[in-house]
């Protein structure tokens, strides 16, 4: 099996797992049927997200967590707990959530994030 055939075979297997049709442009000139929109996410397995931070930003975050733990009377505040709360706050559908979202969008425009 050539590399190209192996790649096509793997692509077909992966596509079948996602329940989306694979269209080989060489095999058919007919337009592909539209794919239905993805249904809302069903809670399954947690998704891991990894973030690389600049050392100074990480140190500021560590200092903040240490201060927060002291203020809350805890031994520590976990990074994951802070990030989950920040994401829920950002995704909130109230006026505060919309304001936070607008602030993040403005920061993304300023920083030119990729």
C-alpha cells in the first residue's frame, strides 16, 4: 500500500468515526450533500486544554492564586478551578457576560492573537 493510499484509507476511517461523508473529488463530480449542523455538545468526557504562558504572566498568576488562597482561608487555589470559573463567567449569557466577552474580543484585536 502506498503512502497516498494509506493516507486516504486513514482519512476515510476517521471520517466514518465522525459520521461525516468522505467525498473523493476524483471519483465523482456531483456536488456533495450538505452536512447537517453539529448537534449541541453532549457532556461526555472532559476535554484537556493546554496553555503556554510567558514566565512573567505565570508568576503573576501564581501570586494571585496565593493571595486568593490566603483571602479565602485555604491552603491553595488550583489553577484549573480559576480557569473553569473564568470560562463560565466569560460564557455567561447575562449583561456581565456580554461585557466580558466584548473586553476579551477587544484584547484579542489589540494583541493580534493567532
